[in-house]
């Protein structure tokens, strides 16, 4: 009896839960049908059918290209996708109306917050109202400080010098002068390292290719991709039902979010353990005034979204465009040599602001390929846009930077061309109306980290372009993007990398054993054949004639600022025809012209260097013009000297590897005075 009663209770229990489950399914389906009825899911228009069947993919590589096609053919540059309940616009007047004029009527909205709520929580990118205003005010106060911009510049340059450039150099070395790597993956690793160091004061070391990508970065990528797929479904009920049942993509998203939460809490815990009162990173500044763990977690995720994927996306598109437009790359390098100096390092934000063509190139790249290709708001109350489009309450309204960058009405008939010059007026960068270029958003939601993003983009672009030739491993004329919150190339960006060999400063430093780009103290030894002259005229003039060999050992201390170098050179020389040992102290400053002073003797020197490298060997040709005034045995002379030289340098010292030909072009001498004769 007890056994039968137990079985009966189990059967009743199973039946009860079956009825509950069935009731949930029926209610959900009924609600879905009501929603689809309101959205006119069965709309027979060509656009809705193309979206539902994905037939647009037969003509276009990307969904954004299809939207661009529709918007360009629309009289008012606005379309409506009935099946999505989404109004899409590329009209700058509509963008200004949404982001500025009627800002309060177009918030992110609850539907958007629901889509990204699991990932972003209540971070600044996913909230409206007072909570958004509070977070923006706090972030604005911190990011607006000069100290933060300087700290960002310091972090980025350190990451470039110690990680990014050595990484590309190692790839080149392993690849026998030309290495292949996925540049998009490199940029994603770089941006993750730099944003973690800047925002959290922690170093994940993702830029070391021998190490796996950070688990936080992997989970964040997956969660971003799956969250974006939510927004592309015809009805939110599709992903909501999958979330309740823990099926498919929603199950993967739940696991990724769980991992993100655990790792974000670990970041906060480590920051607390290390102490945050004396640190300059952004999280420490927030932790000094906020103690809410959930809020801090949302801040961590928001920082990653803002500073990681957008930077990597912008850099990837930029280098793809530069690889296809070598004339733009040459113009960027020419400007850098003019503003900073050949082979000089970028040392300040002031120098960076003078790189107008570089900034124009970056803006032009993001015009064609914005990191955030579109952004959506939800209409609170019935409204009419400036172009006459009626917007019903609850409608999603999307403005489309990707399409706006391809509108002839905005950018002219050459809108599809990559032309940085469109951003310049008399050689100076000119900022366009932000509502026709909403890459950094506009109005009250304009990007707070815009200046820091530009610092990263300029620093990376300039460093890689000046150090390496980068060309596409697989030439292509268009880009294909993967679904995600930011524009990510499907299949990455495989490139071939080769070191760039330019700049006479680098050659000059190599000749004298000086370390490029920093204060240095070094020694070098070189051997040369010298042709000179020795003799005395009837007036008591003295000219040197003869030949011999010499050895120079020197120590150099340098201080660099801009294109000028101030240095102290202590050297000893053995050689010359008289076989004398000579010590001298030389003070010199090097710019376009250099003015050495040797024991009160002035020289004016201009030098040109040509350099050819093969393997570990270097062939250097030198040509210099020297004009000076000096004294020898009481005779003051003014000489002009033209000289040329040839140097072969390898991994090991090369004896007699330097051959110098010395020619005297003109000489003006004065008879020695009584005082000098007596001396």
C-alpha cells in the first residue's frame, strides 16, 4: 500500500509540473502572437521579406551595407523595418533632434536595458535618468582631469614600447625578415592590456602571444556577441523564452556572464588588496568614494566595453585602409618627420596635437568604418522627426553612423573614397558637425573618453607606421563583419610585417654607438683610413698632408628634447700621421644643423646619411659639409671641408670596416701672431 501511494504521489507531482509547464508555454505563445500581430510580422513588403529570409545577403556582405543601400534610396534618408518595429535614419537633422533637441524623449529605454542588462548591469551605457546623470558626472570629473590624460599617455606609450613593438619585431625575426600575424588579434590584446592597466591598475599580459588570452577577455567577447544576437531577433520573446528554459545561446550567455562576474569581482578584490588610495588608475578613483560591489562590477564591465573593443576595431580598419592606400601612409610619415623629427619619438601631447594629417586620417577611417556602426533609442511619446517621419510610442529609433559616412548628401560625390584631406583646411584639422559624424555620439551623451581614445589611436598608428611596413597577407577590397556590439572583422586581419629602415638620425646613432631615442651613455670603437695633408707655406701657413689610421673611443651623455639633442662627448683618439694621444671634451647640440664646440673651436656641420641593411649587416654612406674656425700651432684658420665616408658594420666589430675619404675644399689662413709664436 505504501509503495502504491508513493507511486501515486510521484505521478501526481509529475502531472502537476507538466500542467504548469504547459500553461507557461501556452501563455508565452499567446503573448508572442499578440506581439507579432502588433508588429505585423506577416508584412509582405520587400524589405521585411528580405530581412526574414536573409535574402539581402545574396547582394551584400554585411547587414549594414544593406541598410546603407536602403537609406541612400530613401527620399528622406529614413526607413522603417515593420517586422522589427524599428525606424532607421541617416539624416543629421533627425540625429540632432534625438540626441539634443528632444533628448528626454529618446532614452536608451527598457527594451535596450533588458537586452544588455545581464552583461552591462546598471553601468553608464545601459541606464537612463538620474542614475545615468550621476555616473556621467562622476566619470566626467575624473576623465576630464589633465592628470588622467597624462596617465593614459604614459600607459599607452609604455605598452607600445615594451610590448607591442617588441612583439612585431619578434614576429619579423621568426619569419625571416617578413612575418605574418593577425593584426586584429594583436590590437584586441593590446587594447585589453592597456585598458586594464589604465582602468584597474592590473596587467593581464595578453600581448604576449605565447600566453593564452585572458579568460575575462574571452568571456566578454562571447557575452558581447550573444547579447548582440538578442537585438537582431524578430521578437524579444524568442530570447526571453530561451533564457527561461536555459537553452542554446542563452545557456552559453548565462555561463559567460557567470565567469565575467567572478573575474570582475576578482579584479576588485585585487585592487582592494593592493590598496587604491595612492594609485592613479580609474577604478581606484571610483573605489575611493564608492563601496557598492555591484556598482563597481558594472563600472569594470563598462570600462572594458568603452576602451577595449572600440579601440581595436578602429585600429584594425585604419591599417586595412592604409595598406590599400600607400599614398596616405606616406603623407602620415612625412608629417611625423616634419613635426617630430626623423626617427624621433613622440614625447608629449603637445606634439601629438600638431599631427593634423594623422588625426584627419583617423577620422576619415572611422567615417567609413565606425567602431559602433549604429545606436538605438526608444521613443517615450508619439513624435514627428524633422524629416516628417511619424514615430509611435515604444518604437525603436536607430541612427546609423556607418550609413551616414556613405551619404553623398553629407560628404559629397566622393563619399566612398578614403580622403583624409576632406578634414583639413589650410593644413589644419577641422572638426565637422558632430551630428553628421556621430562616431563619438553627440549631444548630452557624447563620448567622455574621446580624447583618450584619440591618444591611443595616434600613438599606436604612428609607432607602427614608423617602425614597420604592414601589408595585407590576403588582398581584399571589402570587409566582412561578424555580429557583435562593435565592428569586428570576420576572420581577422592577416598581414605581413617587415621592419622599416629609414632616417639618418638612426644611422648617425648607429655609427657612434648611441642608443636611439633616450638618454644614453655608450662607447664605440671604429677604425678608418685617412687622407690628409702636411706642409708649411711661405707665409707660415700650415696644411696637413699624409695618410694613416686611427682608433676612436668615446663616451656620450645625451639629453633630447624635440628634434634637438644636447650632449657631452668625452673621447680619446690614437692615430693620425703624428701618432699622438689626444683627449678632448666636446659640447654639441644637434638639430637640422649641429654646432659642436671643441676647446673653443666652432664647427658648423651638416651631414646626410644613406643606409642599407641586410641581415645583421649595415652599409652606411655619409656625406658632410663642415665649416669651422680653429687654431693649430698658433695659426688660426677658417676651413670648409666636404667629406664622404663608407661604413660596413655587422654583429661583430669589423676591423678596417670603415673607409673615409677626406677632401679639403677651401682654406683661409692667417699668419701666426707674436703671442701665438711664442707659445
